[in-house]
């Protein structure tokens, strides 16, 4: 018997494939969508830009925080990982940060803190 996570993955990939098959061929890329990710129990609004061969996910209020993947699910997972890694790195070096990076750390703290 397959695990629930495996079943969810198959369903998500099937839905993405069916959606791609159903979309008209004259689309202009990127296709913008909005979604949410959960970081430490907090729901964060994100934007997805779907291109022909990749998906870019970014925090809706801060386009400087982004990640990319071959599917929406992978892009979202990469975004969560990227946010957490960058927050931890900047937090460890907060005494050495420029003003701009301190602002980015504050933004990441609101998202993942």
C-alpha cells in the first residue's frame, strides 16, 4: 500500500499534466497564479509564474525571495527551503549585514519567525 504522501504526489502531478493538456495552445507565458505555503505553521502568500519549462515561486510581497523548479510543487518546496536557509544564514551574520540585508532579514523574520 502506498503512503499518503506518494498518493498526494501522484495526484498533484496528474492534475498539473491534465491542466497543461487542457490549456489552449496560444497562451502567453508566464502564467501568473497565487498560492500559499506553510512555514513553521504560518501561511505565507506566494506568487507562481508558470513558464513552458519551469515554475518560479516567490513571496508575493517580496519578489527578491524566490525559487524555481520543474513543477509548482517542487518550486514551492524549494522556496520554503530557500527562505529557511537564507533566514538562518542572515541571522548568524546579522552584525555584519548592510542596511539592505538587514531589511531583508526583517522581511524573512516576518515570514518565518
